[in-house]
C-alpha cells in the first residue's frame, strides 16, 4: 500500500479538563459519572450520537455478570445498579429485585439511551457526540492530549488523566502501550456477531414458533453460520411481542476496518436469512425485523498489558486481590474465534470442542480451558485488581471495560456488561483522585480508591 503525506494542520486545544473519557459504553458511562460526581471536570467523547456502546449501538443484552456465580447475591452496586434501577423506574428494564432472580438484567436499548443522557447532564459531564478518536500525544511516556475528529474539525483535548473506554484499547494502543490480541497460538480474537430484534412474535402459538425455529435449524444444517437457533428472548428489548436474538457469527478482527466492514455485511444478511426462513412456516408470515444494530457486536479485540494480567486461573479459582476494585462473576465464555458453527456443534472454544481437527485441539490444547472448569466457585466471583487498569508503560492513562489487562481466557469472563460497568466506576473514581492530587494513577493508594467505591455502594 502506498502512502501520502498530509499537510500539517493547527489543531485547536480544548483544555481545562481533569478527566477525559474516550468511549461512552458500559466501561465509559459509569467512569464519566463517577469522576464528575467526585468533582472532576469531566469530558466524555463518544463516536455515536448516544451513549451505551454495545448495549445500545450493538443491541447487546441482557446485562450479564450482575450476580455471584451460579446465582445468588448481587456483585454490582453503585452506578451500575443506579442505571438499571432508573431504567426500571420508567418501565425500560426489569425491576432490580426480579433481575436478581434471573440470569441477566433485561432492558430496552432506547430506555438506556435516555437514562444515560439524563445522568450525564445531572452530573454535569461535558459530552461530545459524533467524535472519533484518532490519535494520542505522549510526552515523556505520559499521555497529554487525545486527538479527535468532529464535524467542526479536529480537536486536541488536554487532560490530567485519560480513560480508554473504547473497548478495543484504541487510546492505549495509539499512545504506545503494549497490547495483546486474541489467543496466543494464532492471535485470533473471539468471533463477532450481531443481535437483532424480532417483532410480531406475540400472536404466534407454540406450534408455530416451533415450526419457525425448525426452518431456521434447516438453514443451520445447510451451513448457515448460526450458533444458536430460536426466536430469541428478552435481552435488549422487553416489549411485548418483541424478542432479541443472539445467533449470528463472523470470525474476524474487530480492530481491522476491513473485518469490521465484512462483519456488518455477513451478520445483517444472516439476520434476514433467518427471517425468510421463519416466515416460510405457516402462521409465521407476520414476523419482521424490528431493529438491527448500528455496530456489529464485538466480543474481543485488543487487551492492554497492565501492571497485572488477570488470568483464566484467577477466574476459576475465584482469586481475591488487596487492590480489588470490582467483581467478575461471569464464566470463561470463549466464542469460536474462527467463527465456526458446524451446525450448532461448535460454540465454546475448549478442550472438548466437537471440531477435533481444529489446530487448537491438535496442536495447542494446552492453551484451551477445560470444559468442566469455566466458572468461578459457586456463589463467588474473581476480584478485578486496580493494577489491571494501569498500562505498564504509559502514564496519565487508565483503561476500562473489556480492554483491561487480562489474558484471553479471563477476558472472556470480564467482557460482560455488568462487570465492565463496575470496572468503569472504579476507573472514573481512580482518575478523579489522580487528577485532584496531581499524581499518576499508578501512584494512588488502592485503599483510598476502594474506600470511595465502598462509600458509593459500588463494592458490596
């Protein structure tokens, strides 16, 4: 590929910022709220025209990782709980008490958008929508500016502390932080996929539903890449007669624009092929696709190498840390990185995968988790240490959400939204403290951060 040199441009600087959060998804929204509530002048940059990230742009739902492993008590509180309770109060999410009895917190994506808007305005977070992060300025191993592109032209944001809540580690990567990607053997991250909303389900009787699903199962048997066949469930929609379906799969690298583009084509086509199959069943002609996501669902891309790398063994042993700032109760759920389905027989990447000719089975089985050892201990969780939010080599920066420092097995457990939201509140708290005391995030006393989180009801 040839290159071209762009003419240098003067970039206007936006300063008087204590904490700048890049990305307004599950890892970014709570971070900005926490920092602002602690008195930090907080700026939140989001590439969409709304907040919520994969929960809204990706229609991902329900919110998982809210309870201890196997069910039981809540492992999140603070801002994540507040967001869910406020959605419930306007009829846009399951009530908190009921959610504690279910595998995930179901909600309406549109409801999350408006609650997020209201909360950032109440907290006096400055928000810039439709802004795309493009580069980082680093001086003496410390990030000093974030460069963003907007309709009004480029801006250089000067802040005391930055939080990378892009999900993909974009900020840390551009700042020169060491990152890993995917599994060690081949660098492949988990498959992408897109959730879509199905309408017209209400009038269908059970026999018609089963017939429609049977038609989709025929597609799957013919090679269509669905790892799950159904009409969906209540995840990112709780409207009567509507369901959200998580079924499509595409193997690609979400940090590469060509793969992201192809993933949009492939998963959207799969959604419509499923619809055509369902509507071929007598009585199911009224089904329709109510919504497809604005962004293909991404499960994994870059992981920032931090002062501590959380491991799969940490997850399954339920390890505790003195600098714990969040709890991870979900399990090691690695979706096939090659994007395979094989008629629904291939889903989890473990030593027990049905595709016995896969190179991971034949040559790298030692890198795979055991199928019967994927969960934290019953009723427990694994702590997430503050050190996993701190890049090794770049100052003035914390990471939040799914791009924290974790190996590919631990990442498969910490990537879910409740965990990312809890990590986000911790990142925002630490950033506010660092800005207030004019120190590096890595110089903070974790006890102070933990104390603030406990006072806010986040560590329960």
